[in-house]
C-alpha cells in the first residue's frame, strides 16, 4: 500500500489512482499521459508520419501522430500545424464540430499560417454540413452523441469565412448559405440584407442570380404569412427588374418571374375576397370596383378570370348602371 507520506511528496500519484482504467498511462515530465501519446521519435519524424498517414488517408493515425506532436513538442514549429491536421482528420471522419474546434485553435495564430486558406475552406464546408442538418456532439465532447442542432453555428462559421476572405469565392458562397438559413428561420429582413450584400459585392458571381431568386422568395413568404402589403410587391418588382438588367439571358429569371406571379396571385386573391364580401353584403358597386382593380392590376391571375365572370353577372352586357341595393 502507498503511504500518505509518499502521496504528499508525489501528488501526481493521486492523479494516477484516480484515472479510469481505460488504456495504459505513464508520467512524463511531471505529466500523466496516455502511453499512445508519448513521443518515441523526433518531432520531425512524427511530423513525417502525419504526412504519410494523410497520403494513405489513415485519419486515425493522423490524429494519433498529431496528438503526439501537440503534447510533446509545444515549442516547435510543428505544434501549431498539427492542429490543422487534427481539423482535417476529424472533418474526414465527419466529426465536424471537433474538426471546427481544432481549426479554430490553428487559426488563433495570426501569422505565418501555411494552411490558412485550406483551414478556412474546411470551415466553410463544415458550415455547409451544418446547413444540411448535421448535428454537434453534446457539450462539444467527442465521446458524447451528436444531438445538438448546428444551423446557427453555421452562420457564425460563414461570418468567419466572410471576414477572413472578404473578396474570395468562399465569401460569396458563405453569404448565400447564410441568407438561405436566415430565410429558413424566418429572419426575413436579415436574409434580404445578406443576399443583397452578395449581389453588391459579387455582381457577376454564379450564385448572384440565385440570390435574386431567394430574395423574391422572401417577399413571397412575407406576403403569404402577413396581410398582403403592396410594399412587398413593389420590392419584388424592383428585385425582378434589376435581375433582368444584370442577367438578361439567365434561365433563373423564369423562376423569379414565377415567384413574382405567385405574389400577384396572393394580392389578387386578397382583393377578390374583399369583392366577394361586398357581394354578400349586397353592395355590387363596391364589389365591381375591386373586381375592376384585380382585372387591371393583375390581369394574368386566376382571380382576374374569376373577376371577369363576376363582372358579367353583376354588369351584364349593355347594362352599365349597376346600383347598390
């Protein structure tokens, strides 16, 4: 039995006795370490083993060797780079939140980052996975299940990418992804602002037409969820007009036109309901005013066709003197 005298003189023994019996442990330089994390070669040789494992796509070995470098050689140039390799390996193993943690640690060193753009690109792809519905580990702990929704983490990562590479293609893609998530979460004003930033900053990017379409979709959703406000229709028209000017030959204009047509249907239906109310209230003159407005303002809608039929009933051919009862 170990006496209390020895425990007082060597307090690290207490730690040893408290470690769960998973794997083998040892003490090196006064630290308790898993034997798998103990360096057996020079830092250059362990670094070389990392590169070999990457070449072989042996991601578990990349993680093991990177951890050896991090835990044994913190004062070497290979230390910071190993966090990037950890991020790369965990990404390949679909542990995206753990990957993101290591990439963030890598990027904290502000200068002389050999893999700076690669790290930012990996972060962008992590945000995309989060947008697709991948979840995070509970508490950010690798051993715990992936149950935590991560869409808002995606927005934070998109912002990191936009800040780090403001004029890069990745920034354009991040602005688009961010705007789509904001629309999905009913953040309508924020979504439009984000997508308009994409249009202003990247006027000729391949995603810019998609941004115009998504903005049109925002206005349609707002019109459907709230009482139709003519401002939304005006904004949608201006958005469609600018889209046509900037990309006159783009096939996605047709999609934006369809969305605008659906918006017109929403507004026409709301006026048609009012006209029907006045008909039921025995006020044909008032209903005719609304039917006329629908036919004039929204001529290509279903409500316009219905309005023409009601007009023929309320104001038969040759009878131009409809009166209220």
